[in-house]
C-alpha cells in the first residue's frame, strides 16, 4: 500500500504536465497525495473493520475520508457519487454507475495483501470495485492489480505474473514502455491504463525505476504510478531513502491505517522498515 501511495505522490506533479522521459525529480515542492491515496486508505480501513466486506461499510469509509479530503482531484462522476449523490440518483442513495475508469484499480492495493488465496483476493477486489465501477472492465482492472500484488508478494516471477494476468484478464502485456510511450495519451479507462501500468512494473529493475517508467508514459501519471508502485512494492520493497522523502507528505492517519494493515495481514512483512521511520 505504501508503494501505491508513494507512486501517487510521485506522479501527482505530472498528471496534467506529462513528461515522456524517466529523467525527473521524484519529489517536487508541489508533490502531494491525491484521491488515489485517499481511496486506497478507505479500502484499507474497510478491510480492517469489516470482515464481511460489505458495500455499506466501504461506502461509509469512502465518504468519511472523502469529507476529510475534499479537494484532491476526484473525477467528476465519482465526485458527485461521493458528495452529491442526489444529483445522479433520484432517491439520493449511492449506487454503482457502470464505470470502467481506473479508479477501481488505483484504490485496490490493500486487497492484494489481505487474503491467503488468489481466488479470495480477486473476489474481494471485485467487491471493492463494484461499489462504483461495476462495469466488467472496472472490476477486471481492480482484480488484475490485486492479483499481481498477491502474486508478487508470494514470490511469483515476472513471467509468471505476465502469463497469468494476460490469460486471465486478456490484457496485452507483450509490449514495452518504449513501444507504448510515443503514442500514448491521457487514458483513464482500466482497459487502457491498467495494462500499461503493469507493463511499467514488468519492464522495471527496481521500485524506483517502476515509478519512473509509469510516469514517463504520460497519461494519468499519478494513477499509473500508484498502480505500478503497489505491485513493485510487493515484488521489490521500497528503498529507505524514498520512504524518508515521502514521510513528511503522508498524513498521520494514513500511517496508522498502514500500520494496522501490517498488524493484521501479510503486510506485516513490511513492519520492521515502517517502524524504523514511523515508530514512536
């Protein structure tokens, strides 16, 4: 999860100021967390507090954190779902709205660490998506991202991850970032940004290069780096110096939720490093 949040922070400066190079400063004075991180934390809180994995509790967590973070770049339809559901639903009750946007994939990283089987990981990833993104592509994007994280944290190699995701979710992962970059534009659909984010991880050599590749594609830079960064953390870990740089940007209640996940899930493998910088 921290890998996803740091990816979001690194990409935040470039979402509307795309660059087509891997040569850039990871952290800038204006670097910040966005809606990607806020909703990632909402999903994590949901997993920690709702063993039944209901939409009711997930909605409660999303609305709670949304109201604590009102200006972090929500997409227009999700913004209305979150803050003014009466503008889109006649009864004022929040419902899924058939989205296939990449919001379902950007918030799912905690699911990849929580469960003991790939089947359960994908099932709950689908639930986390379908509260808003109930289009098949929206669900698929969340499931593919969570599955890649689950496989990476359990020691699967890149070719095994590529093969599984390609076959199960019908994504073309037999491309490279260098092939994608020249013609790639701003894409917010799962089907046109999740495969590219996974490819950024597959092309990488370490956590930092994953973020650089994801941002260098252009497009929805913060979300791509968030998705790719979540997978890369599970595969490589995160270098200490990058955690140190990001620590001052991440709010305390994010840290508390991340530590909570470390106490109750496989994310506990990250605890020693987190306590080194976040311990009292």
